DNA sequence: ATCGTTAACTTTGCCCGACAAAGTATTTTG
DNA sequence: CAAAATACTTTGTCGGGCAAAGTTAACGAT
C-alpha cells in the first residue's frame, strides 16, 4: 500500500471540474451558458476549466447555430466518462482501505 | 437547482485532505509518521493540511510517549466523520443530478 | 560531553493555478 | 446606430500547496 492517491486523476482534482464532468456524464451536449449558470462560473473561468478537459480528450464540443445565434455545446467523450468513473472509483477505493498495513 | 457544488465541503477540497480523512475514518489514532508515509507528504506539508482539519474540529490529536519518544496520533472526531460522509454523499449526489432542469 | 538522530512541527520563499474583470469579434435586436 | 448576447482570450491579482530548511527537545552512540 504505497500512495493511496495515485488512483485519483489530477485533471479532476477540482470541484468545478467534478461539477462539469458530473453534469456531462449524465447530460449530452450541454451548452456553454447552461454550464456556466449551473456551476456559477464566470465566462473566462469556465473556458479555462474546459481547456484541460479538452486537452485530455475528456470532453468534446460542437458548434452550431440556434436560430441565428452561435452556440457551443459540450459532451463527455467515452474516454472522459471512463476516466471520471475511474476517478470516482478511486475515491471510493480510498475509503475501503482498512486495517491492512503491509507495505 | 442552483449551485450543485454547495454540498461539497471546502475543507475537504483537496486530495491530501481526502486521503487524511479516508484513513482516519477507518483507523483511529494514526501517528504522524505513518500518515506521512501513507500519503507521501513532507513533514511540513502534513502539518499544514492538518491545521484546517483541526480548526474545523474534524480531527483530534493525542500526544504521548512511546518508550521515551514523543508521539502524536490523530483520529477523526464524530463531527469530522459526519462531515466527511456528507461530503462524499455530496459528490455522489452530484452524479445523480439528471435531466431535470427546473431552477 | 559532543555529535548525530528522531519526532513534530514552524518558517520561509517560490510558483502555479483559480479567479474576476475587462477586452475582443461577430451578430442581432431595439 | 447603439446596446446586448455568445463565446471566448487576455490581464493581473491573490492565495494556497509545496519542498526545504530551521527549530526544539530528548535520546543514543562514541
């Protein structure tokens, strides 16, 4: 039992990222504005949290027009969903670590 | 459905604090050195993460001598265990947030 | 008696990252 | 023509995590 925390994904090590991923893991194609409001984030803040998630290919985006207005929507990729699940499993696993103290 | 993230406790918003609490929620009275090794932390680092946990009364400490050497051990308080559980429930709850979009 | 070591911290200083706010481009509505 | 909305990018600040070094006290070895 060396580091317990290696199972946790650094990319998800933030409440807002957890929020983003939890929303996107149950809702496909959520638009920028909705995400912003749900998470109470400023424009720039959301963008900057999205970046590493995009870089890791955990989310993908789609740009389209709704009426005449541009709209960006996001969804979690399969990879992202798996990674997020692994992260949550990691959290849960931490708790199961019990009385065993062999190294 | 306003902010989803209010259920998450800021005090636990860190992987190392999660680690500390998960260890202390299943093991009472873990000593400084063991905690340090399990979590791969430097001395000072552990101390500084402990502070806010102590301040919130989520952990308590006991100082005693083992043989002739001083030893500090930590345990989660009842309050701490409850708060930690609430935090984890909050995490889980985030995931259940489904298709409902009434505000 | 002195040196080195261990335990448990505190202090110092750095650095990165989260944040709000302001700026940008384009289009649309009044 | 002016204001608002979308989706960002840029700027600048501030705080917090981190390693490392310093601290105190007691012990053990030489």
